[in-house]
């Protein structure tokens, strides 16, 4: 069962997942999020990075931005999966127990955090 995001942490990341066919859509979503909500937009990674199973772009934001950004992301993601997680300094927990999804939940490579 997919857990829906809730605003319980001071800082967050949202990872917008995409592939070659949805690159333009993901780029537009991330750029619009940055412009509309003053969130920090990371690189548009056209390769796998970290624990992420698809190409991705990271949005960084705080709990004040959360309540405006998340409904907008849900309404505008157009079928893309988005991982939303708290940023607590515990990468394993942040990407597992502190994680929630907009759209389909995708399996993450959490083994990298267990070394």
C-alpha cells in the first residue's frame, strides 16, 4: 500500500521520476515548481543516481512550502511517480520509513545505505 505524503518534517525532497519519453514533461514540472513555489530544483539526471530506479530530478523544500507544493505536484505530475521524503540526516530512514509517494511506488536501491 502506498503511503501518502504528510507534513511532519522541517525539510523535504521530492524526486520526480521520468524516462526518455517523459523528459520534457519532467523538466517542465520541475522548472514550474521552482518558479511557482521558490523550491530548489536540482539537476535533471538522465542517468540513475543514488537509490533511484529511474532518471530523476530533486526538488528541495521546507514544511512551509510543503502544503502548497504537494497538491500542485499531485495535480500536475501527469502520471509521473514522485517520491517525497523528509530530510533528517538518516538516508536509509528518509528513503524508507520517512518516504511517501505521489503515483506509483517504485522500488528503491536501499542497499547503498546499509553499508
